[in-house]
């Protein structure tokens, strides 16, 4: 049974901060923002995977992610899931958080392979989606899976099974595992869908490059099969590839022919992988009662009855809790007894939140932008001891000097 870190969350956060402090001490690393009582800058405006190991405020979202990962770990049926978010409401952060939680659960016995990719802005076919997928693959994990098959007691049958699934994939993995460095690079570039001269691929036993939607779908299915074979060879019940496909709303802008080819590639891949594959389609826009029209009938049919994870804007009290959670997550153990909003005050936080509301909705991105602007101005003054904390007056002054630029939303 998976541990539920949502219970006793405060205790867990304190322990996590203590481990961080002990690691920094043993590594002789100084805390860059000691004067703020923080282990790192708390308000980055671009999602970074290493930052996304927690979710601030959104309790139901944490529950939804844990339940989804529990389902992934307990049964092997393939599935499609949806993450529908207002622009700037935290969908990319959520996907990175899900990937990080999957990594943590793998250490406890799960076997989840998460692959994050963005829907390419310039997309001509399903091959471009595969290339985005391929560039996020952990090639070492694929080679390890291949070696697991080769060294298992039933290696002959398993290798024949893999070769039947895709002879080119089997040869690429063999080159990646045992070939010369140049051959290993060629195999990696083939796996990522790069367009090299076919003669270069044939030198390592690969008959063709991944240049058609059918071939891209076939290789993706074979990769899912490879990881499943390796899991069974290692005595595990099953593995699962979780494809986190972000910015899926970009499909709406494509010509109908290209859109149809991509959706055919997606549902063909899904049809050919009845087990061990989950696709999470993440897209922006204001959620409605029904799916956007650019979801094809085939995709709608395969999605079926799924719980849609929705990320709306926040209410003021939720935004306040969001800020408190972010600061608490990066609070150093030495500063565990400072006020919860330090270096801000609760009053200055409310002032900033109200200023955001005057021009836009309360979404994580807009909150990060505003609090980042105020903290940038205050941080050197706090370090120089010209200011002890950020007052409401100071916050108002900083925001008055900065014009909020409304972000252009992709339609």
C-alpha cells in the first residue's frame, strides 16, 4: 500500500527540511538566502522540475494525484486522463509534481516510467509528437531494460518477443548496450526520431528511420512492451509508461488533415497497448461542461468516463495559503520559528493578493510574478539590515511602480 503523505503533512515537511539541512551541513554548502530564512528563491516564474516536488494549497489536487498513482501501481489496464487548466494555473507544475511523486514511489516498489513532453508548436504529423516524446526518454533506462531481458533465465523467448515487436528497436538497443561509442550515439539518435541518413542507421542493423506516423506509433508501442517484458523478467507484476503530454490545446490551430493524423496516431498507439500505458493530456482554457470540439470522436471514445483534474483560479484565502505553503516548503530548519509569512507579513501578503485581483485572476503564475517582484526589491535591503521584513506600505510602493502585463492566452 502506498504511503499517504497528505496525512500528517506538517510533520513530514519538518522532517524533509531537517534532511535538507543535514545534507547541506555534511556537504559544507551555505544557504544562499539565510537572511530570508529560505533554502532557495521561492518564486520562480518558469516551472522547473526540481522545484515541483510539492503542491501548494490545492489539497484536492494532491489527493487526485495520489489516487491516480495508486491506480497506476495496482492495475495494468491502459488509460487516458485529462488535466484541464486556466492559463497560468499550474498545469505544468502539476505534471512535474506527478512525475516526481512517481519517482518517489518507484523507490518503494512501483515501476512507473514518466515521460514529459510538450505538444510541439510546429507540428506536421504524429512523428513530431513521437520526437518530443523521444527526446524526454531516459535512454539508460531502456538499455537497462534490454539487459534485464538478455540476462534473464528466459532470455531467448523474451528477446524473440521483443524482436517480433520491432526488430529495429531490438538492434538499436543492442547497439546501445554493447556497441562502440559512435554506434551508441547513432542508436540514441534513432530512438529519438532524428533524421539521419538511413545508411548510418543500417550500419547498426536498423532498416529505416522513424519517418512515418505508423512507424512512430509502432516504435512507441514496442517501447511500452520492452519495459513491460523487463519488469516481468525482474519478477515485478507490471510496469507502466505514463506519457505526460502538455499544451495539448495547440492541436486546435493545426490544419484538419494534420489534426486527424495526430489523433489517429494517438488512438492507434493506445489501441495497440491495451496494458501498461497511460496518457495524460494536459491543456489550457476555461473548463466547460463538455470537452473542446477539437477532441476527436475516437479520443473521446477511448477516454470514456474519467475524472478530469481541473485547475481553476484561486480565492483570496486560497492564494494566501498558497504563499504560506511555498514559503514553508523552503523554510530552513534554523528558521523554523519565524512567522509563517516571513520575510513578508500577513498584511503585506494580503495587499499583494488584492493588487493582483485588481488586474487579473489569482493564479499561481500571477501570484509568483507579483511576489517575485516585491521580494526582488526587498531582498538586498533585508540582507543589509535596512529592512527587517516586507511591510504592506513597501509592497504597495513596489507594485505601483510595476505595470502588470496581461499574458496573451493561447486560444
